[in-house]
């Protein structure tokens, strides 16, 4: 099928015939490895998942039948501890039906200091509680250049309190790298739907806005943040938006 897609004009697609159980391609060869409704057809499920995790640099996306078929064990493939341990702490949505059963939405902001996250929240999310790392920093008297461990921990505790109440809210932080998956995972574990909103603007405008902030971040720090920036990918949450502001 993939070869037919390639022949049809998708030239940047390569079709290979190999077994996921023992394919010896280099570690982290792919950003994403998908196993969609195939594990139930593979005799050695653990070998398949283990090698998929080895080959994936960022994510392994797996689905199995959500309804009983000719083998009742199929719907339990992702609930076996020996198998789920291979995902190295990734999110496993057990028996997840193909519909939205979340109780509400958490918005996770993403963008450099000065891209206008606060302004976007005021305009787009009136009335929603906001868990802001900037506000936590001010309360704890921690500067942006100091260790942020206690700031993040305090913010996560505030987020947990809202999640336990099933209260939609906004997580307002830079969230510049793939480590934002930790926040997404926390929100999803409490049954929330997650929308990532990524903001960007012209560099000069970015610096101008930052300079007008009450807690302006030094320009060299922002420059370092830009070098580490990993814009969000579509698969990181239930919804991802990229906005130029």
C-alpha cells in the first residue's frame, strides 16, 4: 500500500519490508512510530513494542481493538504491566473509546517571553483561572535566571487542585521543549482534554514586548530559549494551534 502511495506522487515516502520485532535500524531513527491496530496480529507483542520504543525518538502511538473480537485478549493488550512498562512512563489510555469523554479543556500556552501570551489569555479566555509560572515566580521571589524547580512544583500543585475540581484553566508558561509532554500527561491523567496554543511574533516585536513586562527577561536569555525552541507538533495534544500575533 505504501509503495502505491509513493507511485501516486508522494515522493518523500519510502516503503520498506521489515519486521518490527527484530528490525535492527539505529536507535531513535524516527520521530514517531505508529502501531495502529497491528499488535493483535503480532505473536511477540513485547518484542514489537520494545523495538518500537527503541526506534522512536519522541513518541510511539499505539491503538488496539476497543471492542471484543475473535480473541478477547486483544482489548487488554495495553493493560498488561509487563507491556505497559516498555513505554517508559508514557500515557496509556486504557480502553479508550473513540469519542471525547473528557470533562473539560485545559489550555497549555507555548511561546517565548514577549510573544503576547498574557494578552491572548485576556482576550480569548475571560473568566478562566490561570496557573502562571510568572506569577508563581513573583510570589516565591525567584528570578527567571534562577533554578525553576520549586516554581514548577508549586504551579503543578495549583493545577492539580483545579483538575481535582474538574475546573478548566490555562497553564501559562513558555513550554518551549518537548518536556511540555509532562504537563499534558498530568492534565490527561485527570481526564481533561488539552489544547496547546503556540504563539510567535517577529523577533524585534518580541523583544519590544518583553522590555515592557514587569519582569523582563534578559535578551541573552531569550536568545538561548530561541535556540532550544521545539514548536509543538500536532500529535502532542487533542488540539494544537499555531498563531502569529
